[in-house]
């Protein structure tokens, strides 16, 4: 799993590259891999609309939807396991 950097660190890395510093030089200066900075610069270009792709907010939303769907699936499987999938009779009140 990729290492997560603080938002300020990512902004600083992108700012260095946007200011004209080569990605490899910025990577050495910040102590990270060139691929990490390259990916962050590419995502910044997508977020700015300079390149087609999925923006960061869209990605976060999709990740959250996927997580909620997995939780629903787990609850559904648990209810099946415990036999709680039987429908209640219509109009049933206690």
C-alpha cells in the first residue's frame, strides 16, 4: 500500500515541479521516489482540468460508495446466516 503524505507535503511537491524543478530533483530534495511525485503532479493536473481523468473528490466519493456497498453486503450475508431474511407479514404489529 502506498505511503500517505500530509496534504501540505503533497502541495509543496507539486509546487516545486510547477515552478520548473525537474521531478527527479524534487524527489531527491524531498526524500521520496520520483514516481510518487509524478503521480501527485498528474493528479493535480486532473484536478485542475488540464488532463482528463477522475478528480480527487470524485475518487473519494467512489471509494466511500464502494465501502458502504461492502458494509451492506456484510450485513446482508450476516442476516442470511442468522435466518433473519424472512419477510415480516404485512400489517404485523406488536
